């Protein structure tokens, strides 16, 4: 959370900055999401949804650096 304290919220965010911000926040709450996905008191559909969500964010985290390094704003395809 210390990383987000020094962000300038007045400037508009680019898509890459938003992705980086989501991945930073996900790293900090991943243990909580993992715990929620394993709690037997939650309905099985909720646990499955949390597990699918964490798997999707893990996949995004795995390819995140390649997305941010290859993205150039305004570059023609």
C-alpha cells in the first residue's frame, strides 16, 4: 500500500498504468483472496468464483511485464 501513497491521482492514467496499479493491488490482497477461496463456510459457487478470479489475475500477473514493455501509445499496428 505504500507504493500507492505516492501516486499522483490528478493526472489521467494510461491503460498501462492502470494495469500496473491493479497488479500491485492484487499482490497485496492475494493472500486474502486465497483464504476466501478455501473457506468452507462460503457457498461453493462463491468459492469457485473467487478461485477463477484469482486464477485470471495470476495469468495477468504472469504476462503483465510483457504487456507493459511492448505497449507504445499511439503506435500504428
